C-alpha cells in the first residue's frame, strides 16, 4: 500500500509551524487510530495552518474526525501524488480536488453532515 513517506507529527499549531516546510508537496491527517482522515496538496505549511485555523467550511468536517497527527512528503508533482494516495488510502474526507469530483467525500459541500458518514 502507498504511504506518505516521512514521520508523523502531533496535530498542533506549534508542530505545524516547527516541522511543516514552506514548500509544495502532499500531506495527510490521521486520527488516533492511525486511519487517514484527509489527504491534500499544495504549500504544506500554508495548507496545514489553513486547516488548523479552520479557514474553510470543509475544515469543520476534518476537525469532526479528530485529527491527531500529520505527515507530509515533498514532491514536484503534488496533484498526481495526491490522486494516487487518495485512490490507495481512501481517506475519510477527500481533498478539495477530490471533493469536487467525488460526491462520497464528507468534505463535499453537498454531503457535509455533522457526526455522520456521507450518504
């Protein structure tokens, strides 16, 4: 199974600011059980801080799944790597690009529901 290469770091603003690079790549958020909640792409530092600060409406769904750790991987092809990881790891919430194309994503605005799985 494909995994994001690297170490798991505690899901907190201080760990994000300390460890997340200001560079392009992919990242994932995991729950306490190790299950992948979300996979995303872009500037890793900016995107993780955006999720931490709940800057988008979909971030509430991510937080509802109680992230415990994050992991990242630098890549020159983040869109392709993100798509590969989403296919293989089947996160609870899809990425923003995935949410636009896959209606089963809990983060898709049409399927946004508190404390429940998408229909």
